[in-house]
C-alpha cells in the first residue's frame, strides 16, 4: 500500500508500491518483500512465485500473510 511504503521510507528504507509482474526496478533486486493479504487474490501462484524469486536478492527474505481459510 502507498501508506506502508511511506512509513518504510520515513524509517530510512526504500519503500515501493507496485505489482508482482513489474519485476525488478531498474535492474535491482530487493533484500526483502512483504505480501500481506495478496496471494489469496492471485490466480497463477506459480507465475507469481517466479516473479517474486526474480525480484529478491539471492539471500533475500519473504514475509507472506494470508487469511485463515477456515
């Protein structure tokens, strides 16, 4: 969300808002990514996983949060 990116940027980090399919920004990879309540809206999880992998640095981290399906 834009609000989350603003908070991250105000904390001294580089926050961005974008889509999974936009891929790397200016050829750079990211040390971490947060997907909160995103994946339950994605039709093709394999393609999304590939995009995420391409955007992360080799030792990058990924935080995923999805709602409880019960």
